[in-house]
C-alpha cells in the first residue's frame, strides 16, 4: 500500500467515482436541488422551487438518534456481558472474573475504575464529543459514511477530528474479515492569489502516517515524510450509516426532483394565468388599431381608461372576456400529494406536520407512528456504536501508555437514548404499577429522569439511613400496592 503509483490510482478512482456522488448529496442537503439548473425559452416563466426534504430528513433522523448523545459508563459488569453466548467453561471464568471485580469494588478498591472513568471523561469532554458525535451522525446520514481521525497534539493530548466523506478513502483488506487495512486523507493547498495548486495525501497505517505530495503538472504522488502516530492502531474511525453505506435521502432524490418540478410548473402556470389575454367580440370598445399597427388617439385613451378605471365600454352587440388555459387543478394536487407521502414513506421519517400527529396522543400512539424511524435508528445505532468501540479502545491504549495503567476498554458500556418527548406521568404510573413484580432497580431504569440507576439506589439508601423514614418513592409504591390489594378484595 506504500506504493506511490498504487496510491495515485486509488485517489484518481475515488475522485472520479465517489466524490461526484458525495457532492450531489451535499447539494441536496443545502437545498441546491436539480431544479435550480433548469432553463426555459426566452419570455416563458421559469420558477425554480427547491424543497428542503433532504435537510429535513437528515435533521429529523440525526436528532432522534443522537440528540441526547452517547453515554460512556465504566462498569465491571461488562466483563460478564462479553461472554453471554460463550460455552460453559468460558462463561464460568468470565463470571468469576466479574465477581472478583465486584468484590474489589465492595472492598473499597474501586479507585482504579473511578480513575479510568475520570481520565476517559476528560478526553471525551476535552474533544467536545457530544457535538462531534452529532456531526458524525449527520454526515453519515447525508452521505452514508463519516470519518473521525485521532491524533496526539504538540502538548501530548489525544485529540479527535471529524472528517467529511469526501476527505477520507478507506482501504479494506481482501480477506474474508474485510478489516480496515489503511486510510488515505486527501486535501489540496493553493497559495493566496496563485492559480497552481498542490495535492497532498496522508496514508494512515497501524503504526505511522506517510505523507505524499503532487506538484502541479506531476502525474503521481511522491513520498514526502513519514512519522509514527503512537496510537497502536489505524487512528481513523469509520462510521457507516447502514450496511449499504447509503444516505438517508439518497433513494428518494428522484421523488424530490419530481416534487420540485411539479411545484415549479404550478407556479409557472400561475404566471401564465396572470398574463391572460383580453378578447372582444362584435365591438372594439374604442380599442382600435390602424392598418399600420399603431393605435390612434382615441384608442390610446381607451387603453388608459381600461388600465386605470378597469372599465370597458361596448355597444349592445359586443362581448368581452379573458382567454385562459383550463387546468385540472385537482389532478395536479393529487399528484403532488402522492409524491409528498411517498417521500416520507420511503425515507421512513415522519412528516410531523401531518394531521395524524395532531391531538393529544399517548406515548404508545406516537411511538407506533415512529416505527419506521425507530427501525432506521436501530440500524444506525449498531453501526455507530461498533465504530465507537474502536475509538474507546484506542483512547484506552493511550491512557494506559501515558499513565502506566492496565485499564480494559471492554469495561466501558456505551448507551444511546432516543431524543423523544416522553409522557413522564404515564411512565411513572407504569413504573409504580410494577411494585412487587420487578426489582426496584428495574423500576428506576424505566424512568428517563434517572440517568444512573446504581447512583440513584445509593441515594435512596442514604436517605433511609439518614432519616429513618420511607422515601417518597417507597411511599408511592406502597400506595400503589394498597390500591391494588383493595381492588382484589373488592
């Protein structure tokens, strides 16, 4: 892969076959739709009404998926979860390892986990991870794939940088595993006021970064420098939007074009109607034109009167009317309505302006209407979190090297939460109704206002120990049980 000629061919193929697609998808996101390029003959109306369906779909899908970000929680319970489907002996060893970790925590030796959490959080927070993750999810939604580069800056800090789809070329192995073998970052530099540009390419391998350069007029890239990146793995994270690496609105571009054209043609027709012709039958009404094509003084006066006063004088035999084009408006509107519905149906993103979302719907009813979006988000979540695991592994290796530790990246649990407006009263009622049926931990886990169930349980225990009284939570559950018992007795 370090062959300059091969690298040049890969970049040429990428620029010819992939960048045009990415540019087109970006244009639709910026509402620079194909309709904006339409031309017509001189004198004819040419309205160009571009609709931002692509932007709406990406913002809705990304907001629902990544609106609340990713939670990174260090917990020893992850050691057991890794072997849920393993054979008996392996599972036993995993449970034994997890039990030892839990015993260490119970014995007060949990400082290492707390330190791991602190160091990990410091790096993630320092790189504005919530904002970065949202932009990565948005880029993947637009173009089907997004990239993130990890690097060590001049102050020995681990930094991350979100990259667009057209800036990175992933190179996969031909083995059955299809693992990432290398990644190429491409960019162009041009001096201020200069016409000539210089192309650069950085090849990321598992151990180093090899930079290539191609001057204006050169046929291929030439090696410039190579430096180690000291991160233990290829420091490029690839985020797929789905298995096909397709954008969320890529399949409906033809429908968007059809809708744009239909609306633009409707606007054109409206202009045609505004320029309708006045016809007069059997009388001139003073609007006479001579044989030479020029109107006499009386005719010009009649034109001015018609324009100012909107009055046309005719004799008893005269008729006047407007020559207009008859249009089947109902058929046009039905056609546009079908296009509109198909756009949202195929993209699996709901149109919140739809009448079906009106009224006081329950949480279950709203979620039912979001089934398509939920399926879309589930696929995004699987791909995104898989990529995040590699990122956490690289960060953990960096922490271990820098601080001489032996933390395990598998102890980090990744969680996402849908950005959904919950009916909190309904959820609390459902959680309280499970008193005596499920554990308190399960009940608390149902409440969106509880971010950390373990921490909340500790707070409840502390309150009980301090006051010796039952908490409001326990009182609520006891009340619910009493009401249930009364109904049974009745």
